[in-house]
C-alpha cells in the first residue's frame, strides 16, 4: 500500500540508510572536501541545469556553492538562467573563455548528451573537478576519450546518478549486500514510461540518436547503473532487439509543432506549451537564437531512435538480466525481481493497480522532476527465502526529485563529500562508462544481429566484482 507520511517520520526512517561508513567517496580528496566555498561554473542552462544544478544549489547551499560563470550557446536562455537562478555572475558563449576568466573549482555539465564529452575533457584538462549529468556520453569513442582524460588528470569526475540515492533502491541494495538471497543468478527488470513522460523524449533532441544516443543510452543509463550497482558486477555481453513502431513516421498525421498544428483536436499527444510558463521562458522565447523547438511533433519523420527495447545482459559473475523499456505505456512504473541461490526479491514502484494509486499519469512526471517533497510514501520490497513464507519490508520515501534521490545526492556531494557510504552510492567515471556501454552494446547488437562484448568497446575490462 502506498501511504503518505509526514516529513519527520520520513527523516527518521531514511536516517538508517545514510548512517555507517564502508566505501570511500570519489570526492574524498577533491577540492569539494577542502572546506572552502566552491567556485562553480555551469555549462548548459536548460531545464535540468537551471533547476536541480542551478536554483536548488543556490538556495540550499549558499555557504558552500558560489556560481562564478554560466555558459550556453543560447544567449537568451543564458540571461533567463541568471535571473531564474538568482545569481549575478558573468555569462559566456565560449566555455574555454569562461574557465580561463573565472578559474572555477568545479564545472557542472548539463548540456545535450552528445556534447558532454567536450566539457568533461576540457574541464579536467584545465584543472577543474567535473560533475556531469548522466549519461556520461553517447558513444564508445567519446567514452574512451573521457577515460583517457580522467587518467591524465589530478581532478575528479563525478556522474550524477540520482536513482542510487533513492531510499527504495537503497533498501534493495542493503538486502542484496546482506546475502539475503545468496548469490544472485538472474534478474527481470522492466521499465514502463507513460504517454506523457515517454512521449516527451520524442518532442525534442532526445528523439535523434546523434544527440542523445537513443533511449538505450539517454534513459536506460539510469537503469543499467542501478543494475551494475545492485549486482556489484560488471556487464560482459549484451544481445538486444529494438524498434520504432509508435512515434516518428508511424504517426497517423503530423504537424510542424503542437502550437501551430492543424490536428490539435485529434492528437492525443497534443501539448499546449503556452500554458507552461517555465517552458515558454526557457525555450519558446529563445527559439529565435537557435531554432530549438520544445513542442515539436513526435510524429516527425526524422526521429531515429527506438520506442520499444529489449535486452539480455550477461554479467561477468554469470548473472543473466532480462531488461525491457517501453515508451508508450498507459502507466509509468517499473518492476524488478532478483533470483538467488537462497531465494528471491520482488520490488516494484508506481504500478497503479498494485498500489491502489490515485495520482494522474500527467501529474506523475511533474512530481518526478519537482524538488518539493511534501508527499511521502511507503512501498514494499518482498523477500522470499526458499522453503519459507515471504516477508514484506516497507520503505518510506519521497516521490519528488527522482524518488527522493536528488536531494540525498546533493547532500552527499556538497555537504559530506569525504564521508564513506555503506552502500557505495557515489558514482565515478567507471560507473558512468559501464552504464552507457550496456546501451551502446545494445545498439550495436540491434544493428549487427549479434551479441556484443563490453570489452570490445573501450579499454575497460569487465570485473567479476566492481571494486
Ligand atoms: N539525472 C536526471 O534525472 C536528469 C533529468 C533531466 C535531465 N538530465 C540530463 O541533463 C542534461 C540536460 O537536460 P535538459 O533536459 O536540461 O536539456 P535542455 O535541452 O533543457 O538543456 C540543454 C542546454 O544545453 C545547451 N547546449 C546544447 N549544446 C550546447 C553546447 N555545445 N554548448 C553549450 N550549451 C549547449 C542548450 O542550449 C540548452 O540550454 C542532459 O544530459 C540530460 O540527460 C538528467
């Protein structure tokens, strides 16, 4: 049953998850842990950059984070970002100039996925710590270049994997770590995006593989990172299928963009961006500078990513994973099950008929991206040991900000960077690489019709145990 809890109860229950100290944070020796205000620049002043890595940091960490520069290719969005974030630092169209003039400790990268590598590599080479949004990058060549840059640098590279920090996956990690089901042998993992959130990827640059690497990389990097972290082993080989059957040229009609479309009344996906002030300010008012259309038609023929995806992943420790991603489900949620030598764990979130949910599917995506955690929930993880009755473990968490993960990720990075984490949640370059390499291997497998070995893609050798 999904219940709302008050904030005090939430803090009380989640406290158990963040106590303890086993694994070292990759930030332990970085500039972030030296106790001074962090001179920070941000490149990519879009929705994620200006909110979670912008305004939220300004509001929540005024004594720790100091923005000294913002960079974007869109001058209108840059100006809006400064105002929205409430900062007065200079803005730049040129990244190198920004680094030379502002001499930051930390570069935050929140640009379009296919450009992350440029700023990660230049940031590291110019002596900064770098914090990048997922995915690390979009293909294996850029990934190798990032690995090389990180090795020649004395600075740190952090990948902002927020789902690891959500209390619900953390509970699963705790159970697996404790050996509750023995050695994990196989996993079923299925993720369903609804017709609001799933469709949103097809409206803009995410719909082009050259910009987002397909949802195998852009979206599934979250899921593959969760798998790698939960299983504590590296992926070894991937076989996949994928197709585009719903969006793109499959649509019954198409228009220029929702605003001016002549099929507004017939199209179930019609979205009135003019009712969304933030999207108007960020995108529509600044279209004149770069032609970035936020309410593009999701049936436009140039869409070249998959909308249904399925993969089998073999891990180095011989765990087999069955994974799927669907982008036009009537509901948004996920299911995961771990089979082990001593039993099984079943977990799921947001499956409406299993939780008697009463939230609308359109509101769900808003909550996911929001940082205001008023509503608190309780959901079960099921542990079923062989020859015994099943046990139900209830986990309390917030549904806002990626299952409450966003907030805990911030706290770890900016308040307690040196603190060791019992669940090994801080993520570095190897984690970022291994999660995208599964998606890149899946793409290659679809193109070739053959399984693809992770070791063929970069010089990283899959390990039986991750660390
Ligand atoms: N972890 C999460 O849950 C999560 C959620 C949302 C987005 N993200 C990630 O955040 C990043 C940004 O996503 P978004 O939704 O804010 O996208 P967005 O399109 O709103 O913003 C991207 C910004 O980057 C700018 N940009 C593009 N190319 C650039 C370049 N070469 N130099 C400088 N600026 C450039 C664009 O003008 C735009 O302002 C993506 O990598 C995405 O994967 C992560």
